[in-house]
C-alpha cells in the first residue's frame, strides 16, 4: 500500500508553475527594480562629478604647477608650493580662522536666546519675527556690508555712543581696534559685518530644532521644581543640539572663506586669506598655483576642523 502524496505535492500538481515567458518577464522586472536606484542616483552623481570632482582635481593639480603668466604654467608636481604659501601668508590663514571662529561664537550667543524667544515666547508674533530674521536676505550681500561703513563711520551715532560709554578705548586695549575713537578698518568692524551677514544661518537651524520640542517637557520640568536655567540646560539645550551644530557649521564654513567684509570694512591689517587667493588667482599677484595651493590648504583645514567639531558634538561630553 503506497502512502498518500503530501499536501505540497498535491498543490504542485494542481497549480502549474510559471512558464518560461513568465520567468523571463519576472527577471526583467527584477532587473528594472535593481537598476532603478542607480538611475535615481545618476543625476546627483553626474552633478558631483562635473561640479565637484572635476573642479577639485583641477584646483589640486593647479596647486602643484610651476611657471608664470608669460610662459604659462605646467604640471610639475611641485609640492613645495604649499610650504611657500604657508611661509608667506600663514598670518592671513590664522587671521581668517580667528575671524570665522569669533563670528561663529558671537552668532551663537545672539542666536540662542533669539531662537528660544521666537520658538516659545513670541506667540502670534512668531511669523513676523521669523520674517525679520530672513529679511536681510532680500537685500544684496554687498549693499548690506556697505551699509555697515555708514553705521560704523567715525562721525556716526554708534561710534559717538561707544566713545561716551568708553567702549572704544576698551576695544582698543583688547586689540580689536587701532585707535580710541575709530572702529572702521579694524578686526571689530570686520567681525561686526560677518556676524550681521551670517546670523540668519545660525538662527534658522536652532529655531527649527527648538520648535520641535514639546512644550509639555518644560511644564514637566516646572512640576519637578526645576529652575528655568536647569530646564534649559537639561531639556532644551540637548534637544536643540542638532540645530546648534548645524547652525554653527553653516556659519563657520562660509565665514572662513569670506573676504568681502575684510575688504569693505577692514584695512591692510585685517587682510584675510580669501583676499590673498583672489589676488593670486585673478588679481595682481599672478601666481595661480600659489592661489590654488592656498585654496587647497584652506579647504583641508576647514574640513579637519569641521570633522573634529562634529565628532566632539556627537559625544556626550558637549551635552
């Protein structure tokens, strides 16, 4: 007596398997599904290759060229160009980093309370205040910077007020200005212009992060008899930390390469590395490899600082 067939064998006999045509159709569908992600990535990859990889290779290869404007430049892999530009313009590189760090710190000091007020205290004025934060973007960057030449003019009310309050001599003693009755063409005026121009880049990410915080967390802190400062330190600040990190990066990275504020509001003693690069690449300097070497050096330095900051911000130490 033979055993009855298993249930699976009965189903296989009753339900025929896919035909060869159906199997080929299934394979085509699988191939299309496997190819679709690469097709979606293709525009972005092409964009990166054309507008990032190719320019990067161009600037790096240019940085190790030798020659002059008359005979032309040739690729000779002269890595000593980096040593040459560091020995000649290391002060401008350090000054650019100092100004960008000061700008980022001052923007953070101003943006934190402003974003906190707009997110939790502004009420129905929230949209108006946010519109005022982004309003400077509707004006040209150059016009905004030039306006500060009028604001910080020696005969303006700002400098008169600072002189009356003895702020100008204090800034001179700190080395931020070069005289006790003038602030233009000094590090103070350059940093003021940078803070004004980059402040929205700090405020917007912090405000976005704070707006997502549930207000009931603050009520819970009050119910647990926590002070306002303790609630901010233990609840608001940690939850807003991604926005703070993003805002500081959005401020620091463009600020370190900015030279418009230094040119318009500064003087010979506030020359930054961006000005040197512009002079070497398209100005009177005429040494394109040196300008490219400075650009590579500035880019690598900014990348190292940014990665170190992100790694630090990702730990619990900063919290």
